[in-house]
């Protein structure tokens, strides 16, 4: 069976950690920030982990 190709769009958006978890950026942090609270903006600024079936699909897209 041939090797899986890496899906480059996913590779640019998702990072694989050393423990095997997948991290991603959060949405809604680019514009119209004045109406969002400080705590909400801080939460948006942190990275999130991908879990569940999305994790399995993303790992396959990365060729892991």
C-alpha cells in the first residue's frame, strides 16, 4: 500500500505535540475585538486541542 500524502491545508493549521495530541488556533480573534470582553479575548488567544473523531480525521490527513 502506498504512503499517505500529507494534507497541506491541515498541516498549516494543526500542530502535533510530542505526546501525540493535536493543537489548533481558536476562531474569532481577528477583528471586532472591542466588543469582546478581556477574558474572552484571552481564551481566544490560547490554543485548543482537537478531540474525538475530528482528531482521528486530522491525524489521517497529516499522515500520522
